[in-house]
């Protein structure tokens, strides 16, 4: 069994995740200008291996609030995995600028902090 592959999902966990997804979608419908539910939904999608959907949601979160450091860190992680280091560095820098150094630390730890 590979750690990185999607394996059999516990039906109870899958049901609970689906409930959380619906909750975030409803929040977005009520408050489309609030970046928090966009970020939360992206994190749920990342757990479900829906990386493209998560990326789009995170980009919307930072479009709504460019100071949303946690969303910039999540974007750093996604772009680093995709080997898009320029984008990863850009989002890591934004996150650090707004109080969250985790993206910069991640890139430094993996030797990709400088161009």
C-alpha cells in the first residue's frame, strides 16, 4: 500500500468529509466575498486528492484577500510539488510578509528558496 495513493476510504469518514464540503459550499453561497470558506473547501479537496479544484479555490481565496497568509502557504505547497518554484516562492514570500513563515521555511528546507 502506497502512502501517496488514494486507498479505500472509510465510508463514515467519507460521509463526514462530504458533510464538511457541503457546509463550506453553503458558506460560500452565503458569503462569496469571504476567503475563509474558499480556503477551507480547498483544504478538504486536497485531502480528497482533488488538487486542481483546490488550486482554483486557493487562488480565489487570495484574490479575495491577498493578505490571507495561510492560503498563500497552501499555494506554496501545491506549486512546490508541481516544480513551479517561481510561483511557490512568490506565494511563500506573500505568506511571510503577512505573518506566516511556513512556506519560506518549507522551500528553504528543500533547497528551493532561491532562484
